[in-house]
C-alpha cells in the first residue's frame, strides 16, 4: 500500500484535534522541515519509521544506453 500526503492529512484530521486545513498545514510544514534538512546534507531519522539522507553521486551511464546512429 502506498501512503500519500493526503492519507497522512486524513489520519491527522481523524485524531479530532485539528481542522482539515490545520492538519494539511501541519503535515506540509513537517515535510518542508524534512526537505530543508535533506537539502543541507543533514541525516533525517524518524524513530520507528525510517531514516535517510541525500547523497551526491557521480553522473553515470543509464541502465540501457542506446547506440549513437550516424
């Protein structure tokens, strides 16, 4: 199953403490904080959920390169 941002907003809203607009804003702000951290090279750890970081990799050849026809 794929969990989308809309699914997360719906689950936050279902907790009954925020309006749907407030839940959407809270989720958006949380995701923005994660994006900013990753873009500055920080590692992100969501305890019990996931961890991740962005890495720069050298440019490489694609998996199925096509020959150049001249």
